[in-house]
C-alpha cells in the first residue's frame, strides 16, 4: 500500500492541475463583456476554447484523437468584445469537429488513423496590413 502512495499523489497533482487549467480557461472564455471593446489577446481565447472542447478531441473507440495544430503568428492585441469573440471561436471549432466526425462515418479506426483528423489554426497579420473600419 505504501508503495502506491507516490503514484496516488502524482495522480492527485495531475487532477488538480487539470482542474486549475479548466477553471482558468472558463474564466478567460466567459469574460463579462463591458459596454465597449477591450484589448484582448485572441490566442488566449482560442486556447481556452480548445481546452473547453478537449473532450471532443480525445480518441474514442471509433476514432483516434483529433489533432489541433496551432500556428500562431505575432499579432497585436485586438480591440473587441472578448466574450462574443470567444463564442465565435467556440462555434467555428465545434463545427470543424462536427464536420470531421461526419467525414468519419463509414471509415474504420485504421482508415482514420492512416489519414488522421486534424484542425489547423493559423493566425497572422494580412499581407496588406489594412485596417477596415466599418
């Protein structure tokens, strides 16, 4: 029994870390919007959304893990309503996961593993660097 104690403590630490990460992500995701836009790091919003949807990305008995590849560029803070923007990220990522799950219908686990499901997220400043004010 005493030999299992270090493993148990390690598992408890990992569980606490996961809870802390989820709590931080939920706080980031659900920021109460003010009555005006605020400067936000959109990478934080994307990361919190990915963590919230992590359960849908994990492997199951029918499909391997859906990989998320992040290629974040150097971008400035964005003036926005953070909660609304995070909801947009949630909808886009959930739709991407839904589309991958639908594309897997009729494919075996091995077929999917040979050509794995992947979501690629790229952020960058556009080449023309124009700012549109609408």
